C-alpha cells in the first residue's frame, strides 16, 4: 500500500488508533507527503519487544504491514541494547513487520549483525541484501536529470552535471544532497550547491569518523591523510604515519588499515590504497592529526 493510498483511506485516523494501541509509547504521529514520522515519548527505558508486539497486533487487526527502517544501523553497536537479539525475536514471532537496516559502513554492519556466525541471534534467518554501488557517469547524469531536475522543472546544463559527477564520483548520497540543495527550499545555484555538499559533507564525515577511530585517532587520521595526499603504497603510508605519530609496528598498521577498509573509508586496489569517497578525502585533509 502506497503512502498516498494509505492517507486517502483515512490514514490519520488509522495512525491515531496505532498511537492508542501503543499505550502512550509514542507522543505523536505525523503523516505527510514526505513520509510518516513517529516520535517516541522520552522514557528512561523502552521495551522494544513490547513496542514491536503492539505494532504487530495493530497491523493484524487493520490488515496492513509496518516497515521499520534503521538508518546507519552499524551505530547500534554502541548501544547497551542487544538489537540483533531483538530483531531475531521479531523475525521469529512477528509476521506483520518488515525490518530494513541500512549502513554506509557495510563491513561494520555485517560484523554487527553477525549473520554468518552460527552463535549469533540472526544466523539462519532469511535476509535480502542490496548493495548500492557508486553510479557510472551515464547513470549519475540520468539520475540527476530524470530522477530529480526534470520532475522539479529545473533546467541544468550538461557542463554542470559533468562537474557534479567528476567532483562527487557517482556516490549516490552526495548526488542526492546536491539535487536537494538545488531543487529544495533554498534553490541554490550549481556552484553554491556543490560547495555546500562538500562543506556539509565534511562535517558529517568528521562526526561519523570520530565515532569509529577514537581509540587510535591520530594514527587513523594519519593513514587517511597520507592517502588523501597521494601516498598510495604500504611503505609510503607507513613512513608518513611514523613521521606524524611515531613508530608503529607492521601488525598495528595492518590492523588499522584493515579496519578503515571495513569501515568503507579506504579501499585497496591491487597493491595500492585509495579513498573511494571524495568528500572523505576532503574531510581528512582538513582534520587535525595531533
């Protein structure tokens, strides 16, 4: 059932009934053209199993399905809640809820979910995995033209679109942000929108990066800074890291670089290393190592 159809069938009234069914578990629900927003009440402890069970029962009574999306789900590993166990329980016991987990750090997300570990709660459950790789030039330009600007009635020239692809390298998240900045409320110019993608993106990258590199921040940043400056081999990177942070063993450097590859901040191509995201490259060039 699409959102428009759902709202057309008296969605606001239906969602009010869901709010009542959760017995005060949510403070309000808003249904609009952009989607459905649910805000939980502030409580020191939320019974997720009970919340999901109430939603499932409500869906059964109203012959509908509820889709819960956990964006950047790899960060749930920092919580005290065993989300993988809750998801496994919901999978086994609730038939009217579909869970979608997304993450830009694919390796970390898989490590968190442990779907290949026989001892993990989610092992053996059916999971559909969808990978969104960077777009080719043709797909990127078509995505911007037909997927956004044509619908908004905005004229853009090919030179601008070519520059967007060259600067953002087909990464769909940054392409989407650029399109939003040009076609959204602010309606920025091409140059303003592209500059904002990098300025806002750098802040976001540094915020996310700090959460995962905290134990060895200086060394992680030195590795990324080296690669951003064009040093691509193991020996070049090691020399740079040692100049900036002091002596480092092969084992430690190997572990840190493997972690950065898992996080998606670094890629290994043959025997050289690259930063696959141009916004990440800009961010680590600006970050203080020491």
